[in-house]
C-alpha cells in the first residue's frame, strides 16, 4: 500500500443531541468481529451520507504526518477539523464498549502526542 495516498481525518465530538449518521455505525457494532478469515467480514448494511459526518463549518488544520498504528508510516495527509460534531453520551458509551479480539476494551486505542519535527501546520478556512 502506498501510504502517501492515505488521509487521516480527525473530527472531534461534543456531547449533545444524538447524531443520526453516527447511529448508523453504532447499529453495526454488534456485527464487528476480529478479522481472522474472509468469513469474518461483515457487510455494512446501511446507506451513509459521509457529508453528515463532518461539521457544518468545514475549516481544518492540515499537515503531513504519520500513521497512528505501528509502524506509524509516513507521510500521511492529516486533516484535523476545527469544529466538532455533536453526539449523545449514549452514543459515546457504545463506542466505549468495543473490545479487541482478546476481550480487552479499546479505551486506549490512540497514539501519544508527537513532536512536530519541523512539520508545517496549515489552517484551511472554508
């Protein structure tokens, strides 16, 4: 895979009203399994409108970074949206129930803050 063609999209969420588009993902969570063979692939049985997963104000910060999963390959196009979307506490709680194949909760599925290492961060206002 050519990592230079990958994009990481970061959209923050604030607690408020439930998000109907995020709910479509949540409805599929019980069907997600650890991938061990092609039989473990579950068809996502929902029609998504990806634009509804983004904040109405689409301004973002952009930089060339690295992947978030080991071996954290570079360069990756990273876009961090300035404005959050709204999700309910119940929706957040459902994601907190996700587990790895070994049964451990995925609560720490994140990468620690990294130095900029000379990277230029640009603000794109839309």
